[in-house]
C-alpha cells in the first residue's frame, strides 16, 4: 500500500515529493534547540542578577562605631575596702574551731560590707535554725557597725528596727572593721545562748588581726 500525504492537512507539502517531510522535521528540531538555549541563557542571567543583588552590601547595615567609654572626673568617686574571700574563709573556720573547742555545734556566716554572704558553714550537729540565724546576725552587725548584743538595747527606743527585712536583733553577730569602717559581719547561731554565739563570732574576727 502506498502511503500518501494528504494535501488538505498540510498544503505546503507536495504529495508527490516525499523528500519534503524530513526537511520539515529538521527545521522543527533546530527551532526547539535554539529556543531552549535562549531560554536557558535568560534564566541564567536572571539568576546571576538575583544573587548579585542579594550579595551586594548595604551601607545601611554597616555596624556603627562603639561609643567611647566615659572617664569620671576627679572627686566623683571614693575608695572602699572589702574583705577578701580568703579572709572570710579564715574567719569562718576560726569561729567553728572556737565553738568546737568549747564543745558546741554552731553555724557561722560571714558577709561583706553590703550584706552579701561570702562564706557560710554549718558545723557538724548544728541545728537547722542556726544556719539562717547566723546569716541574719552577720547582716545586722555590718548594717549598723556594732555587735548585735549592743543593738538589742536600741529596740527599747526604736522597736520597729526588728521589722527591717533580713535583720535579727539577738546576740551573736559582730562587725569587722578596716580603717574605722565596717567591711564585714560575722554571725553565729546554734549555741545555748547568744553570749556564747557572740564569743565564737568574736574569735573569728580576732583571727583577722593576726
């Protein structure tokens, strides 16, 4: 059977000339190759442009120069003394040693000039209430710069002193001084009496003068 090309379907093809069909196919393929290459080139250019725009640095995002530190003028500051951790540890251990020598189990706390705890130790067998008691006595002693046994007498003229948070107006706390100003407080709790607590606290303070 002879295959013929219908001239109504593609009037440009001569039904007697079968060589025209391959020419038409070749042209179609060439157009697709050229069109695909052009589309790839355009896509590549768009991608490169997008990356370049993203990577381009912006002057607005540049970090600003750090501000210069301010130097305070003369006469606007003061020098204060602070007890070192080594000194506080020495005082706390001397306090426990004095209590142990007397056969008593106590807790001891050493606070700095601002009332912050530097060292706090609980001796073997010391009661649970002694830990907080020691810290509050030390805080009270450094706050007023006087032994808590002395401060107890002030309550008769100012009973509301005992309402200040963190304080405890019971004997057992002593201040530590340097050049006439309190720099720390030592508090003891757990002995049978406040007098003994204060005796042990004083032993810790005395150890710092050696």
